[in-house]
């Protein structure tokens, strides 16, 4: 961790260069704390480093879950799934997120001096300081959450532990050898940062005068024109109160889960915060009808589905080159499993069993329409080509080209832009993409899960029930109406299974499944299954990849380098 601090001190000079158009050289061109505190461009540059490392939908950690196999033999998640996970090798580690924590702590200390001035006008400067302090506190909480999600667990002492929580910038020679807080104390520390941020940030950017938050509108000599300078739509990709409330809901659901606190109070926090945000878009009626393919539109992002995203980048094709089938010049890297395919119900909403009309020899007929949108199955048309993964499929056939052809009988379709074309000569026509940090659909599913755990399928939270949410999501998916299967769900237990399955489908390949199976304490070693057309019949492949997680791998290890340097850090049990 000391190396992170040294890095921050060295990079401060470059932060200053980037933050302003011109600068006068000073002693050795090195900027110290006083320069950062007194120069608003430098100070904001330090804050913006806190926006690095945000987790988006492109982690592809599903290759270490029951949803997918990665066919690249030396892929880190594949190695993890096959038994290499340990305190020295952990592709899912997030300990490095402390770097962003120290960046925002440095910013907070700079503005606490009172010397940073963003405007000569007192009111405008106060509002700038409020907003950016709110951003910093929210980012500090968020990056601590990332570390908590990856490294919380039962320690060698048998206690459920969280993480060290840093609220101050520490110089390289300072004391980093501090113990982990309890899990709940860590959660409460994050909530405290989120709550303080909520009292500083605008609920949203570009609000009309009538909707300005009281902590702004009640400032002495409040002026809406000056408010507009500080909180204009121009800033709408930065953290807002609405986003922080959603992050608080995500944190609370994680804390409430069976592997952690299994606590009704945190389910209540999750449900309440989710409902407060969702009711700003009209509740379940605000579910984006096009949200299933939030990554495809004229501007390549569904603004009404993305609660928080990055700016839309230029035309790229990197993910498509990695994931497209070989016949359309891709490397077929992520192969959905038959386990995942069977999670999709029939079109009438009932589970895909033979008793409900599933035909093993016509496996993709009359299925949930989301299957066709998210998975390239045998015989599907994709990127102007028919993709056959069975006998006669050429390079697309299962195991035809090691490390490129599918190993399960399926290719990934979700998250890939169908407008991308990769040519035989290596050139390509890319499309614009954006990193998405939080979707409204995730927030709907958070509310559904939490509300059901509190009071069952029809328990209302600010007028919304789990049944309402799942009905809207399945209706959008194209499940035939009336949804008699959903209507038949009466118990908390049955609704829990349905919500988990809907979450598995709706948030698939966005990096959630890896953490969900852990917080729900589901089996980590379910064998990855495939499905192969042998020219006459479909044949199930029961063990495409046999997973080999240790029984204690529900809780991930603290990096070995950290526990060696800092003996106060208690390792999670087993590592």
C-alpha cells in the first residue's frame, strides 16, 4: 500500500499538467500539497483520479461461474476456476482500489484548508465545494465497497471481517499496519460516507428551480443562475445523489445477503433506497422497454436504462473481435454454458422442463425471447451468417479450433454490437460503446430481492412489490401474457428462486454472477455443461469444465503481499 502513496505523490505533477491549459514552471516542476490546495484545477484533477477504476459491464468474470467457459487456456478467470485461486494469484482482487481512496482523501484534505477557490463569488464557490466534496465522499465509499465485496470474509479468528477503512491521506512513511474492521463496521463506514455525500450532492443535474434540493436552495442569497453554473447537465456523468442512493441500495443488499449478515434491517435499507430512486422514474412503469439491449441504439447507449455510465467512446471493435464466432473473424472467447441456457424459461414463463414442453431435440423452440438476444445457439443467424456449432459447422463447430471455437456449443451475443464487422484482412467497422456502471434494471432487481426477503412476493415498499418488478421485467422480455407461472408463486422461497433466476438472465455477463453466487452461498463447483448436435441428435456434455474452488472460496483472500507487510491484517480463513 505504501507503493500506492508514493505513486500518488509522483503523479501529482502530471495531474496538475493535465488539469490546466498552461502552467508556469516552478522548482523542478513538482507540485506539493500547498499547490494542490490553492489551485482549483489541480485540486479537481486529484478528485477526478477517484473516477478511475470504476467497475463496468466488461469484466467477463462469468468464465469462473456456472454461466460460461473461457476458451483461452491461460485466461486468469479460467485458471481461477480450475483451482489456481490463492492469496498470490487472484484475478478478482480489488485491493488496488485503495489507490483511488487515497486520491480522494488527498482532495478532501486540500479543500478542508479553505484555500481552494473555484469562483470569486462566495455562493458559487460554496456550491462548487459542496458538490465536489460530495463526489469525493461518495467515491471513497464506493472504492471501499469494491474492496469489501472482494475481500470481506470470515477471518482466521472465526469473526466475519471487513476491511481497513481509510479516511485520511497517509504519507509513505505513515502507518498502514492497521487491522480490518468487523464486516458490519465496514458497511457502516461506507454508509456514513454515502449519507454525508447525499447531504451535499444535487439529487440530479440540471434540475429546475422547483426541484432544487433544500441544502442548496436554502443557502444564504441563493441564486438559481449561479446554481446552474455548478450543477448543470454538463456534469451528468458524475456522481449525483440519485446514483449514490442506488449505490447505497447495492451495498445494503450485499450486506444483508446469506453469506454475510442475513439481516432484515439491511434488506430494508436496500429496498427503501432503491424505491426512492425508482419512483423518480415512475416506478415499474419507468422500466425502459428497450433496456434488454441497453448497449445497442443510435447512440449505442440507452439513456433511460443507464442510471450511471461513462461518456460514449469512439468506434471500437475490441470486444467483438474477442467474442464473435470464428466464421465472422472473432476469437469466440466466452462460451455460455448449457447451465445458463437452461435458466431461460419457456415462452409462457414456466421453467424449461420436459413437463412444461421443453424438447431436448428442439431445444430453442418456444423459449424466452431473451435467449435469442443473449446467446448464439446452434443454427442461429448472427452478423449476416448462420452459425452452426455441431457437425458440419466448420470452424464454428465445438472444439474445432482450440482456443477459438466454442467449447460448450454456444457463443456469446450479449454486450456485442451487431453493427460491427470484422473483415478477413483484419480491418473492421467499429461502433461506439460506453462503460455502464449501474443500470436501472439492477436497481429494480435489488428492490425485488430485498422486498421479498422482508415480507414476501406482495410486500410493498413505497408502492412497489417484488411481484410488480418481476412482472414488468418478464413482460418486457416477451414472456407470454398472462404470466400464469408468476401468478402461481406464493411463498418467499419460490419468489426468491425466481428473482435469482431473473437476475441471472437480466444481468448476465455484466460481472454480477461471480459475486452473486458467493453472497447467496450457492455451490461454486457446479460443472460447466455443453450441448452438441452430432448430426442427428443433440447430446448433453455434462462436464465441459470441472470447477475446482476450495470450500472456503466463498470469501476471497487478502493479497499475500499485504498480509506479509502488515501483520495486523488478518487473512480470511483457509488462505
